[in-house]
């Protein structure tokens, strides 16, 4: 896998902590409205507690949600959890313009996470047929993507310093008994601010992007 050769500007929008649905709807609007010349974007966010179920997700993988809402969404994959202490990045990229396909896109995201963990001497791997990044037998980052007319949305969720209990209420990513882990538990930083710049730099290197800070998008009220 070679890196994207042409450097293109990309806007980085830091949203802070937000409920899930308004950010999801804003991603959809951006993807549907963008023109051929629209620069790519990376949205960085931390979500309020929520379980999201992919468009072909099986409800039986949601075991006992309790007081955490469950939202069916238009990404691939099964069920996952988002919550405080998790770094979520949504790459809103024009894949044909970057001259990469969907499989390559997923591999590059995984590699950026693997390289980020390597900054703290943590060895991580990908698994065939199970997108995401793993340390030993535990999943530290999940991927759930959608590509529409060559434009990507949704993205990655990287466990930095989370309460992992909600993962026991689901079969994470559709796998019964799948273990999950946070970066802070492995000796890495326990703040999103300590991890986000490294991850963004590695994503930029994988996709050939020059990152430019931009204001956060305007979000509609939660549904």
C-alpha cells in the first residue's frame, strides 16, 4: 500500500462533546451537498453515550442497553458504543479524487491508528474480515463507514480513556464476548487532547492531506 502522492488541503473541525444524531445528520448534509471542488474534511468529536447499529445490524446483538439510547444508522457494520473518553474521527473524503478504493481507504485508517499506537510503543494489528484495530485479543478501535457516490462519511472510534462497562451490554461489532480496551489502560495518554494530534497527523500522512483548522459545523438540534 503506497501513500497518496498528492498533498491536498483538508479542513479539521473540532466539535467537542456532542450528541450523536445531530453530528450524523450534519455529515449526511455535507456529503450530499458537496461539489467536486469541495475540500475534504476531518471531524473530531466526543459523543454522549449511545449505541449505534449499522444499516444491516442485527438487533439481537444489543443485549441490555438500559438507559443508553440505540440509534440505527446508515453505516456498515453491527453495533458499537460511543461515549465519553472515546476519540471519534469522521473522514469526509472524496475517494476518487484521492485515487483510492474502499478497501484501501479502510486499510489506511487502520494503519493510521496502528501508527498512532506505535508512538507509545504499543503493538497493534488488524484482523482479516473484522475491521478495526486490536491489541492482543482486545479491540481498541472500531471502524464503521459509508461511501456514497465516492464520498466517505462515518469513520473511526478510538478508545482512549473510557468506562468500558457499556460494551458488556452488547456484542461489540457483532462478536459475542469480544474484549475491548482503552489506550489509558495500556500506559498511553488518558486524554483526547493528548491523542488527537497524533492520530490526525497519521491520517494526514496516509491520505496525503495538509490539515487546516476550520470552525465547527453548525448542528441542528437533537431529534
